[in-house]
C-alpha cells in the first residue's frame, strides 16, 4: 500500500496546496512548467505476470523516495505508468499523487484525476477520497491507463451469422464442470446464438460451477448475476440454476451484439460493466478484470471473436473510436 495516510492526502487537497498557481507554490517548487514530463514506457515484448507488475511498482517507490537508490522522479513515474497500465491500483494512485503535488515531474491534474478514478474503481479508499475532492475526470484517459500493447487485439471482424458457430473449434469442457451443467449448456446455448464453450468458460471463472455462489456485491449463482442484471434480463429467481444460466446467456448475447463480437470487450463488460469498457475504449485498467479476461481467452485457445446477432441491439458508439485508435497505433489489422 502507498505511504500516504488517506486523511492527510484529502486534507492536503482540500487546503488547496495542489491548486496553487506556480508563483504561489512553496519554496523550491518554482518553475513547475519546466519540470520533465515522462514519456510512456515502450511496449512490452512478452507476457507480463502479476509479480512483474508488483516489482515495477516497488522499484518505482524506491526511486520516488530514494530508498536505497538515488532519487529519480522521472524513472519512478515511468515505472508507475508501466504498472498502472496493467491494473495496479497502488501504482495508479502513487503516480496520480506525484502529478498533483508535483513530485519532480510536471503537474497534470487532468491525468491525475483519471488515475485516481482507476484506483478508486478498484476499491482503494484513499483514491476515492481524492477523487471526491477533485471531481469527475474530463477528457479521454491518459496513456498510462490504456491497455498495454502486448494485449491481444482482434485480427478480423467477427462473423454475424450464428451458423458460423459450427466453424469454431471448441476446447473440451472444463475438467470440473458437472456433466448435467455441460448438457444443459450444450442444449440451450444455441438458443442464444452462443458457443457452449464460451458459456462454460465464463461460468468457470464466475462461480467455479457452484450454483450457490454469492459474491460481496450480491452476484448470485452459476453466472454470478447481480440484481440489476437479473432484473434487466427478466430472471425472476436468480438462485434457480436454469434461470441463472439463461440470464447469463442473454447478457452475453446482448454484449456480443453491443461490442460486435469482440470477446475482449464482451468479457471485460461482463466483469466490470459496459460503461467501464466504453470509458477506457478497451479492457479497463483493473487488475481483476484484466486477469478475468485473459484467463478466459486462454481457456478458449486464444479465440478473440464470436458470431453475433446485430438485431439484438445497436452497437456501442465507442467502437469507431476504438478502431481508429487501434489503426493509428498500428495494432488494427
């Protein structure tokens, strides 16, 4: 966890220390516009595991505070940025704190607000306090919250016809999937124009096939439906396994249409909500959501697209912006 006490952080902001013009900053902080602006770290060349992300953050903390190494704010900010892109909430918070003070790098309240928001959305109380004082972030998220370039990107548009489901080579059902559930999904997934292995992969991550699973957010059952989603898809009794599965499949079908068959976006939205996906124009920078999406994709042999029915709902207005961004970065194919 960061070194800063949440009460002290909020008090500092409310006192206006972070809002003073350059001429009124404390001694030694003059000429803030001349401070360096760290560049976005280069793309990763291979898979990144959570332990590596934590190492980046701890190296950044040492560089920021001069713990056993010469203090280097620019290098610290770049390492925080690298960890922030992989969803580390402490790195997101610490980089935002450097940007609002500022601590050896140019001040940027706009970027800081987005970074505080990302950490707050992951449940970090200190970030929630800071965000409440700063207000809603404006404009697009900064580069330090964009999905890493090493993340998979769709290579082609998803097919729209459910008949093309037959062309998808399915992996075997998860080893711990009860036979009765596998049979039920095999029988009813086609009613929702879904590949059964997609439904089973989501179910495995959501509940590990426990029909009584209940999350701290009151998500229920095999497909972990929160009350709002259950009501939205007319699930009268979420505790009933059959109703729960059907509600989860209805939501998956809707998300696939909304994100035009992009499984990265569909799975991220199932976990974090479609508004979060739209805000970040991709998988949100939340460690839990990133892990959720990448594990399901891996269990599906790397499948990134799925047929969808465009009659279910209009597509997300975010999609053209996402595709333009992927094209400009050279990742859109």
